C-alpha cells in the first residue's frame, strides 16, 4: 500500500491449488484460540485483527461469480470454495460482512448456517475428517459497503460514481465474498464478473475472455498463483483499456479512468522497465500477468498492491508505481503471517523507491536515510517501532514505511552491497508464493553475511524512540 497525501503526507517525498504445504497446514491448524471439539476457530489469532481468518481448514481455490449494477449498487454473488480440513471439523467459519446469504451447501448438501458479526458460522451435515477435501457453495446478495479500518480509512468494496474501487487491506475482502480472510491462507482464484455494457470489471491475473450480450458484459479472470484474500479485486468502472505483452512474456492489462488518463499515461508507460529493473534486483517477476487499475476514487486516499494489477485511487506518480510493483515480490509473493510484521511489506517497498532513485539519477538511499535521521526525537517517525507497531491503527504509519526502509539501509551498510542484494534475492526466492517472518529474515541475513545482526535488528525494529546511532 502507498498512502496518498489525503491519508498521510509524510511519505510523498520519501519515497488451481488445493493442497497445502505441511508447514502452512500446521500454522492453520494451530491458529486461533483453542476450541472444544472439532470446531474451527473464529479467527487465526492475529494480535491486531483477532477475528480475521478462520481455523481448521485451508482454501485451495475460490471460484467467484459476481454481478454488479453501479446504478443500484447491488451485488449478487456465488462463491464456490474448495478447501481441505486441517483438523476434524463439525463446524467452521467464513468471514463475510453485511451481505445476505441466500443459500449454502457443503459438498452439494444443504448445511446449517448462522451469522455472528463478521462470521458466517457453518455446520455441515457430516463432520469433516482431517485431511478431507470439501466444497462450500455460498450464494449471497446485497449492497456491499466498505469497512472502516482502525486508522479511519475505508477498506473493501468502495462505491464510486461509475462502479466500485475494490481494495481489501487489511479487512475488506469479506465485504464482497466469503473468505478465509487472513494472509496465512493463500489460494488460487477464478472470477466471472457481469456488469452493464460500457463498464469494465477488472480482477487479478490473466483475462480469459469477455462477452457482451443483452446489455451486459461478462469478464472472466484467472489468478493461478496463490494469493491472500486481501489482494483480490473486482474493480468496476468506465475504463480505457490497453493490453500488451512485454518482451519477457508478461501479459499487461491497464484499465484507466478517462479522467485520470492524461496524468497516468507517461507513468504507466514505464511499467515494463520498472518490472525489468526490479526483476534484476529481486529475482524473476512472480506472475504471468501485470498491469494497473487507475480509478477516480477521491474518497479513498491510497493505492494498493492488488496482486498482479495494483489499484490506484488516482493517477500514480513514478515512485508510487515502483512501490506497488515492488510489493509483487514483497507482500504478495512473500506474504505475512501476522499483520504486526507489515514492515516486511511496506519497509521493503519503500526501500525499492529509494533504490530506484539512487539508480536513476536521483538521491541515494543513504541520502534518504540521512534526511530522515535528522528528524528530532519528537517526530512521528520515531513514534513506535516498526517491527511491532502496537495496534491495527498503526500498521500504515510512518515508522512502518520509513523506519522500516531505514532498517534495510542500516543492514546494507553493515553487510555491504554484494551481500545485501543477495539477501533480497534469496528472501524472494526462498519464500516465493509462501510466507516469511522477521526472525526468518534475520536468520537469512546472518547466514549470508556471516555476521551477528541481532543488535542491529533489535535497535531498528523493536526499540522505542530514535536510535542513538545511525
């Protein structure tokens, strides 16, 4: 995510898989508070969003069929969720906020269900065995509305004057489809989205086709590589569309609101070169598809790294494009296990901005670091440690982005350029399509550098206030 000036001003300058790996299965099975009997927990126990996600199963694939009318703001949906139980399950939850469920089956048999806040509590006809694959089909409808995050920003299905800007970090996926809504659970996706003729529906991955009939157009998208639910999108609007394939074989799909087209065009032209540059630094681009969604959504105030196709609330500048593109490696391909470690996403993407400046004729990363370090101890930059921001209200705060990036610059100085860039590439490669934690990153840095780095990371990630020495 890259906040805009309307959300926070400080960063404008500083700039189909059904199986689950054993390690992830263990995490999901152990996640969340203990419950009596074979009941999946209502959340995975995230310290900042305790009801996010669900225990007891892993979703391998979502098949989402949606219809949206921008005039009435009415959404109809059918979600076919293919999952595997990671424990015995007589009951399990899905995350779904606001929309009315009109039908639910488990393996084609009607199942009991009830609503409990954001939880859709499902009781299948028969207890599911540990390791058993099962299919949940949910039909639902209503007027989706965004949630308000702890920092006051909107998140989820956000209506616009010509459609909807759909961005899900950290909670919003549940506003438009039933989900196991935590980064711990990553899945493949198919989207079939029908909108009025003249509107475009943009989702993740590769466009499989579109068809106009009887005054509506249906778009089919496929995101094959695993994706956390918060990175899914189904943005709808009046867009100018450009499609092409890069010389590396990446299928690019850009959808731009006409009101933003003039400002967006020169920046979006640089996307292939930005991806090529980042691939040289971080390793091969993780996906078959790329692109941009540039909407006109003045009430949003941020851009988001929706997988393969970042969503921008307005025409982005080049630094923002670099930032959201870097997230395709750091945050999307390599995902969090806890929202408290979001510096692994935002610190890395912010540092990519610094590197781009350094290698394209602008100020160096060290210059960016030095300018920040000059800020007084009372500055918001030092308000909380980036490795554990303290609450969900702080996860998009200045320390996570800027001090997170400063941590990487301190590491680079300590281990030297050659080792530092080996660390970045190894991190992206060793955790590709999976998850990573801060302790794992520290161990990797120590292994490749041969240095004891505990004090460095403790000071810059976990110590309150301004560090005494840069």
